[in-house]
């Protein structure tokens, strides 16, 4: 536990050892999977993984690779652009 901060050590002693993608420490894996703060602070990773900081081990799901994360960000950007109407349908024009 030498890599842990005083805050994390205290959280473990208090029973809050499960870390969600946004970094919140919760008292169960189920609570970490459903973390409400992730909606705001880690929307692309919500429910993706849970780390037991007492064991420094992923105990639910898996951490995305850099490529998987970048792909998710790109898809999210496209979804936002579509929802904002950034992309317009191409007008159908007849050939001159
Ligand atoms: Zn969270």
C-alpha cells in the first residue's frame, strides 16, 4: 500500500476501496459501476471498469486501450456533431 495517498488509505479503512473511472471511491463494486459522478466526469468510461485500490487490481470490466478510447472519443464526437446538426444532408442536384 506504499503507493497510496493518506486519503486512499483512510478510504480503504472506512470501507471505500472500489474506484470507478472518474476516480470516486465507493463501498462496493456495484456502486462503482453505477457511479453517478461518472456521468459528468467520465461519461465515455462509465461502468467500464472498477479497480480495488487495496489490491491495485481491476475487479470489474477492463480498462480500455489507448486505441479503444480514441475510437470511443471519435464516435462520441460524431454523435455530438449529428445531434447539433453540424452535418447537413447533401442537396441533390442534377448534372449540368
Ligand atoms: Zn465515477
